[in-house]
């Protein structure tokens, strides 16, 4: 499938913003990376400005995330015959894969988006919160948790936050916390989730 010029501009600009920073990346460099003649104005035939390219990249990632969450929730009953611990491991792996998939966007977020608070808000409402909401919805839908009076959004914030922190530590410090490899992390994450089944519940005071 041929990638359109517009898509190449979006993909290459996000990669350059992640590697070099938004301010340090010129329009001519984006054009060259996208296979256009640098400095000839090819970018402006598709976008009004460099900021619009960044906005488009974020909105395309938001739309992709929405589709992915919808697909996962639609298929949430597909693996019910597998043990809960296996399903939890699969979910953790999926979370780490999503972080890797969004790594350029995450780097731009931490490096440059403080100058674009409107785009930060779009990422928060379009990607971050829906992902946590998706985890909460998935947990509540598992048959082993049926009838549980659990604060699933809060549980999702803990389990989801652990995945985010593990990936960010790898990215920022080039190795996981205390050198716990991914296999051990996923196994322990799943066991923590599995512990909800056996948790003794006491009335809130």
C-alpha cells in the first residue's frame, strides 16, 4: 500500500520532533525526510504550518487509539475460556505494546507540549483517559469479577499506571526499575490483578 505524501509528512515530522525537539526541527528537514524537495514548500500544500502538522499527528493517534479500544472491548469475550491470569498477562503485554507504539508521541509530549496546552488537553482526553477507562471497563467485564463492588477506575489507574511507569523508566534510564525484566513484570502484574478475585472485602467506613 502506497503511503500518501500527507501521511509521510505526519510520520516523519513526529519522528523528528521526538528525536530533535519541535523547535529544533525545520520545515525543510520535515520535507526532506518525507521525500519532498527541502525548502520548496511541499509541506504547505498539505498543512498551513508546522504546528498544524503536530496537531494532525496527535489527532490521528487519538483516532487510532479510539479504534483500538473499541476493538478490544468488542472482542473482550473472545478469550473467556482462557484462565484469568493468562488474560491479565495478555492485557499487560498489550499495554506495553501500546506504549511502544506511541513512543514518539510520548517523547514529544514530555519534551515540547508544555508550549501547546490545548494539545496536552487533547492527548489527555483523547488518549490517556480513554485508555484508563478501557482498562476499567475490561476488568469489570471479566466473568470472575461479576458482581464485585469494586472501584474499577481506581484499580485501572493503579494497574495502568504501573505499565506506564515501567515503560517510562526503561525509556528514561535505559533499563527497568531494579532490572526487573519484562517477563517478570508481566507475571507479577497479572498476579496482582488475579489477587482481586481472592480479596477480602470490608465495608467502607
